[in-house]
C-alpha cells in the first residue's frame, strides 16, 4: 500500500476498485451496471462521488455504499478519505426532476413539509425552516398549500400584502411577496381574511396548481411547500404536478400524533407516490419556561418522535421545545428563527443543516460539498 503522502489518485483507479463491488442479484458490478456517476471528485486523498440506485428506498443502498467504501480502502489504500463521501441518489429523482424543469426551471429542490394531523406546529416549522435557510444565504420560496387554513401570511408578517401581476416574457404571472428573504404565496392573499374557503377538492387542487405554475418564482435553491395536515387531494395533486426532492414530516411526542404521522409516511413512501422522506421533526418535544431555561417538562410525552424515527429507520432531524416566544413571535409575524441567539433558532439551524445534507445538489451555483450522506 502507498503511504498517505504519495498516493496518486485518478478516476480510473477508483473505477477499477469499484469493479470489485457487485449489486446483489444482478450479476453485474456497479461500474458495469452504470451505477457510478461520471463526476468522481478527487482532492488530495479525499474522494467523493455518487452511486445511482433505481429507487430512493432501495433495500441494498446502505450495503452497496459500505461495500464501495471497503473496496476503495482495500484495493487502493486504507488512507483514502472515502467514508461518508459517497452520495446515494435515486434514478427516479433524476427522471422526475427532468420532467419538472418545464414547470419550475429555476428551482433546484422542492421540499414538502407535512404532518399526519393538525395542531402539531407544521406551519410554524415550515416558516422557521424557510427563514433559517434564507439566513444561511440560500434563495428560498414558500408555498402555503393549506388551502382551507392558510397561516403563512400571518406568520411571515404579510397579512396586508397583495401580490401583483408581472409580465414575464409572453406571460403575465403572479409575483410572490417577499419578507425575511423568503418569497411566498398563499391562497390567503386572494380571499377575505374572515371568510371560510368553501371549495370542493377539484377547485382547491386547481388553485394550488395556479399558485405553482402561474407564479414568477424565479431562481430558488429551495422551494418549501407547507402542506395541509393528513392525506388528501392536495397531496396527490402536488406529487402529480411537481417532482418533490423529499418530504419533511412533523409530529409531536403524543401517541395520537405518532399514529397519524405513520399514515403520512406510508403515503409518501408507497408505490403510487414514492417520495423520499428526508426525516422527522419532533415539535413540542418539551416545555421550557423562560424563567427556568434549563428545565424540561414533557407535557405531551417524552421522545415519541425519537422512537418513531428509529422504528421506521428514518432520520430524526431535530427536536423543537415549546417556548412561549415561538407562539408570540409567530402571531406578530416575526419568526423566532430571526433571533440567531435564541435556543429555538439554534435548533432550527441544526435542522436546516441536516436538511441540506440530505439534499443532493446538482446546480453549479451551490456548494459542491453539500451532499446526501448515508450514515
């Protein structure tokens, strides 16, 4: 084996080692099967590349990634920095994103924020996640897809805003309103605040399509969609209209919330929908009074979301405590994530970082080191 100081690496050497790895049941090695992405990146002793799988829930994904790491360390050098640098990508994601380019050509990644039931703080999480990503320098859009209970205009302090039409090429498009670095549209801008929205499913779905396709979203790194709770026509319309990069599920530790989020996860991972679940956020994880910042009171149960994530083998993106300021600042239209020094803001910072790590970047203007990591 070569010493770490004089290793000379080149792509064909890496491919030679990867030819020793076979995909279970296929009889072909992963190079022959076309599973190794052409873009092999070499920086000194650090090697990184993508492996392409047919489905995001491929049962052999982890074992093949592990075997690829072992092959490089065994057949080239144990000093190569490869662990954690192999990206697992679903071919379906590539195909669906190519289809979606016609609809939102300037959007890199589309993330849904969903919950199994109402009242778990899904919209609060969506707002603060969007604001946190914007604070980190990303271009962010947020669509309030909760047609019957829109809350984003209030949470982002834009209840009195009214979107205008803008001429873009040959089309006249709705111009999203913007605050805190987040572009946003909601059906709440187009109905009276005091009136209920009495629409059948088809009408609601058509309204959602208009907010997506007839709006000038422009260039975005992340397009977040705040879904209504449960499973409905809106969810089916969304997955049929857009190629979702993934979904973030929100729950509380309460057993009834966990039962419903299981159904939501089942819907997204089922064959008809087949959207990757990026992870689970446990909201209202504990109560911390302002005067006792070190105390935790588990009002809705303890670590139910932690156990569920482990049970379903999905990442736990983070836990958000109940803090009075979250509610107060949301009601004032000033998301708590704006206060970089607050414990809640730091929790959203960590969650946003995990979301970014689980999203595969394929656009030139984004950092090449932001990759999905298979743990």
